[in-house]
């Protein structure tokens, strides 16, 4: 099993993700910790975008339970360019 990320305390509502026996994680909490270990955390999105300096930031493949407004606000704290939080089937 992969190591847990830098944000092991990040909690998601259990209604936003599912778990079942033999799915690869011993508990729902372990699944959430693991997912957080390989997804960019909201507080890091703007920092990464600022360093990459794209013409536009499009946030996709979000953690279950992430709110689009939260992600956009987090990105805009450090990134000054346009930000779009993607939705299924959206074209940008």
C-alpha cells in the first residue's frame, strides 16, 4: 500500500467516496488518506500554477468531496491568471 500524503488529517465526507471489502484499502479512512497522498491539495494548487505560469489554469480530476468554489479560491490566492474548475463534459 502506498505511503500516506502530507495531509493525513484531511477528511472527506464518507458520502463522497465509497469503500467495500477487498477493494485495496482496509478501511474508508485509509482510502481517503491514500487518495489525498496523490492529489494536489487545495492549498498547493495556486503555488504550483504560479510556478508553471500557464496562460490558464484548468483544475480537473478532483478529490471526492472537493468543492469547486473552494478549489478556485485556493488557486487564486497565489495564481493571478484565469482559473476554471472543470466539470464533466465541459470544453475549455
